């Protein structure tokens, strides 16, 4: 169990170090790190549709940096999964609270995140 927790704590450092030498990869990694918490909140709010739309939107926005090579997108998908894992660990208490109370007091959090995401996607921010 200790090894598992240590691995979870070290993964962000390893993942970040992996992309330090390439400025495009740094920008992609930062973008994914910034997007993953919103994606995880949407999923906790039981709004997989908007979460999936957000990921599709981000893939379109990253296209100029990533290109069209399948291997590049495989790397981006790995980075995305790592960013999501990191967000789930960092925001675990909030995500659990949302799942347990998405219709109660935290419904406003869900509504706000959903509205922000839809506006961002619609505006092409």
C-alpha cells in the first residue's frame, strides 16, 4: 500500500520531467493539467456529455501543437490520463462530496462548472 501511495505521489513529478525538454509538450501538459480538474468535476456531477465535449474541444485546440501523427496523439492520450489521475487525487474530497450531494448544496458547483464549460466551448476560447 505504501508503494502504491508513493507511486501516486511521484507520478506527477515523473510525468512533468518527461516533457521538460519540449516546449510544445510543456504547453500541452500544462493545458491538460488545467483542463483535467474541470473534466473530473463534470464527471462527478454526472455530466459525462459535457465532459466528453470538453475533451473533444481540447483535442481540437491542441491539434496545431500535436499534429496528425498517431504516435503524438497516443502520447497526448497518456498525458491526459495522467492529468486526470492527478486531478482525481488532488481534488478527491471535492469530487466525493459532489457525487454524494450533486442534487443538494453542491448542485450550484455543478451548474457553475457546466455553464462555464459550455460558454468556453461555445465561444471558442
